[in-house]
């Protein structure tokens, strides 16, 4: 739960640093992948522990957003 709040905050911060719509890509990719993994595990009768690797996707998205915030968007 805290991870998603952190991602939302970083996305807003990256948006304000000039990335605009591109700042939504890391979080969007993670949400789409996590949704399909959850549906797949749910329909096959698996457990939540089978999707523990999805946490690494959250960490990768947070790292990407931190890099976006630090670097800022270069104006043309």
C-alpha cells in the first residue's frame, strides 16, 4: 500500500519536473502487468505468494521515477 502511494507521489513530482505524460508510463506498465498476473493466478487457483516477483516491478518503477525526478526533462 505504501509503495503505490510513493509511486503516485513520484509520478506527480516527475510530471511537475517536465516529464508530463511520460511520467505515467512506469506506473502504467506495472499496473497492467500486475493486473494480468493477478487475473492469471486467480483463475488458475494459485496463491498470492506466487506473484511475489511483482514487487520487483514496483521497485523498478520507483527507481525509474526517481531517475526522472532527479534528471528532469530537457527542454527543446
